[in-house]
């Protein structure tokens, strides 16, 4: 299936039928998050996979009782690092040296650049905002990958991050939820949006070519 066909097929399902996604399919969708590009390659987030239906039910009140939370197969929570990032820069440099067969010393300049990035934010909020942008990019990759697998994926910002983090114990992992995706299969009978025409601004309003 072409990407274009997949993107026209997908929509943000409001109701799902509880069917479980096969493990191999789920892994392929998660690969898209893993391989997402990010600023300086820092990937300053984790994707927390919530599988257990009972735990998802406990998450639902934090997401204003949206039914997809309970009816999906897996809930993906894109959560930004709540750390300064300095230790992660050192770890990334070590990893890069190992993976590419380089001396760590040869990456000293890059290390300093990355330290400058993570130490350069005016506030923790500014750093979180930057990290969230990277997480959203991974989310976009997941939405496209899911559509290619004919798996529904609903992006959701309609939740209280503090409440969701409390249920999932994310603070202890030094993570903070930014956005979530409910992955599963649409319930065509229950979902008032299923089968409705997709609404987008006219293409020329979104895509502007300059001469
Ligand atoms: C960042 C973001 C947050 C969203 N939050 C919610 C949400 O909390 N609940 C929901 O049902 N849909 C949510 N949506 C889905 C949008 O309403 C939907 O993507 C948009 O109306 C376009 O429709 P389509 O994706 O079905 O084509 C969100 C979408 C995005 C990208």
C-alpha cells in the first residue's frame, strides 16, 4: 500500500473494538518511533507502552475518560526526559564512538556542542518544550507506520500530564508525558467519525510554493 493511500485511510478513531495488535505488527510500528530523527540525534524522550487493560483503565480518568484509552490495544505515551541531559550526552557520545568504531576523543567537539544545547535552555520548561517537539516527530512516524499496517492510531493531547504520570509512575523514571497515541482497531459501528470524509484546508492553503 502506498503512503498516500494509508494516510487517506487513517483517521483519529474515537472508538476502538478492543482487538489486540499482533506482537510483530506492534514491533514494526514501534521501530518507526525508534528510528525517528531528532535534533542532534539526542532522542530526548521515551515511548512508554501501556499494554495491561487494567492499567489503561486506570489511565482513562487522566484523559477525561476518552474511550480509546480503554478500548485500544496498546497505549503509547511519548514522555520527555526530565533530566538535565548532560549524562545522556556523555552516553550518546560513548554509543556513537562504539557503533562507528571511533575514538571518543575524536567526538570531543561534538560532545561540547551537545552539552551547549542541553545546558543552553533558559528554563526546564524551555528544555521540555524542545524535547516535546522531538517526541511529536516520533509520534508522526508512528501514525504513518500504523496506517501502513492498517492499524488505527489516535494522537491525543486531551489528558492531564501530571495525573497520567502519577498513574504510570513516570516521575520516578524522570519522564513527563507529552502526548499519547491509542493504537488499535476502529469500531465502525460505535464511532460517529468512521467513514466520514477527511477535512483538510485546500492543498494550496497548506502547501505554499515560493518562486
Ligand atoms: C497533537 C494532537 C492531539 C490530539 N488530541 C486528540 C484527543 O485528545 N482526542 C481525540 O479524540 N483526538 C485527538 N486528536 C485528533 C485530531 O482531532 C485529528 O487528528 C484531526 O481532527 C484531524 O483528523 P484525522 O486525524 O481524523 O484525519 C489530536 C491530534 C493531534 C495531532
